[in-house]
């Protein structure tokens, strides 16, 4: 039987790496100088971290091997360190303490060059002692033009027929801009098409659903949550919906609910105080009816939060008080506010001269509530929105009577 052509999509030099132009100059110099610096390659899954590590190691002309921190044991780690000049460690954030201690001892003595990959923020997930002995390189997700430019060259090298730009766009989008998935899908399409034109119909048959994956513990997911919160705060309804639906696609409903409630209280606050109840109601309904109908109440509340007037007056006031308390400014309570619900409390002057507000007009009477040392403190300030201005007008009117 005639063997099917095996397409070679593996990069052989740094110029064939898709994207990462901001790193190539440095890495080319590392190869040129045969420099022994160890690196942490940090970025999303499927954007070329391991491929880049292998290209650098290969072009250094040094003996190297790979170690997977998820599945290999410490004996394998020691063996591979002793047998190689360069070791590529995939998912270094998964190294347990025993393996970290072993790696650290070799790094300290510069007996091995390490190229480590991780999808997790190194400042959170990697032992500081190991991190301090390595340089961190941040890999960015390639943009559409970078991916297309590289893929056209790959297709030209491996495929008889040219591929149409709109077809290539579809493959990229269906693969969620994940380089690993893009190359895997393209290779499969090229094999199945047998050097015939790749059509949109073939793509839809081979890749019927968008290849979407998001690790709820990875940096990229937290970036989605952050972008969602900031888009709501910034009143961008379209961006809010976009990031909100992305989060729903990952299945992290708890993360989405938490951000929705935080925005209701932190960023809308008194400008539209009823929104907090609406947010809780939308979440309750979403949980009651489940997916896919849950997007109806969730989409509704996302839009309403984005379009609502904003105010952080309550959040700012709360933070000012907490900052003051945490600085140690905790003082004695005025005697007239102290508990007087026990016999002989008056002998300590507790509760004496307290004025019961409901005995006065408008249920308000001016008296001291803050400690003596804080009588001039002002924590809350009204924001300039219709709802708060209405509340302010009421209190200005009441307080002028006293």
C-alpha cells in the first residue's frame, strides 16, 4: 500500500516559529553565543512555547531531552539532567517539592540549562528560588496576520494546491487561534483532501465545532474574568457580552456570578441600588433553568449592568474606613453610645445623654457618633449621578434643620 504523504509542520529555525517576534532577536543571540541562560517560557496553551524551546535547543547543537512534570518521576528527572546539556521541562508549575529541590541544586551549580514551559503565572506558581535563577519570557498569542503569513508558507511547502485566504481564516477561527490545534486541523484537512482544493464544506465536516478550551485555573481564564469586570465597569455593553459569553463557554459560572455581583455593589452601587437585587435574581433564574436557556437572564443582567449609571462611592468609602482601621486608628467609643442595658451602667456614664433619633422631627438629631479623635473624618462622598443627588438633596435638607 502506498504511504500517505506525511506533512512536516515542525519548525526548524526561529524564523519558522509563528509569532513571538518580540522574542526572536534575544533567542537568536542566545543561539549565536551558545549562552547558558535558563529560561521560563510563559504563555497560553498551544502558542509555540515547547516548539520554540526545541528549536533553540536543536540550534545550540547541544544534547537535550524533554521532561514532562505531570507524568515523569524524580528518577527520570535526575537521569535526564545527568545525561543532557539542556533539559526542556514541560509544565514546570506541576513539579512537586522533591523535584523542585533536585532541579534547584543543579541550577545553582549551573550544571544544566533549563528551558521550562508553563501556562501559569511564574510569580504565583513557581518556587521563587528556581524562578530567580531563570529568565522569564512572556509568549503572546499570535494575531491573525502573523498566523496566516506562516501558514501560507507551510501550505506552499507541503501542499500542491494553494489555499484560499477565506478558507485559511475559517480554519484559524475554528481552531480558536490555538497554534497546536490549527496545525493539527490543517494537517488532517490536507491529508483528507489528498492534494485537492480544501473547501469550506470539508472544513465544516472535519471541524464541525469550534475547538474551544479554557483551563479555569490558567492565566488566560483570569484575564477573561478581568476583562469582563472592566468592560462592565467601563460601560462597554458589547465587550461585556463578548467576555461574558466566553466565560460561560468555559463553564466557570461561579466566576461569572462573582464578577456580576461585585460590579453591582462596587461599580454601580447607589447610582442604581436596585441592580444588586436584579443581579441576584438573574443568577437564581440561571441556576434554576440551566443551560442553554441560562444565557437569557445572564445576557439580560450583563447588558443592564453595562448600561447602568456607575458610582463607586460606597466602595471608596468602605475602603477609606478599612485603610484607616488597618493603620491602627481604633479609638474609644463615645460614652453616650456605649451599652446601657445593664444595671449600674449609668455609674460609668454609659448611655447617658444619648438622643433617640425617632423622638425628633424627620427621625434625625445631630449628635456625635465617631470617636473624639475622628470627629472631622469624612469617609463617604456622594457621586454626581441622579440617584445619589436625590439622596444628597434629602439629607442636606434634613440636616440644615439641626
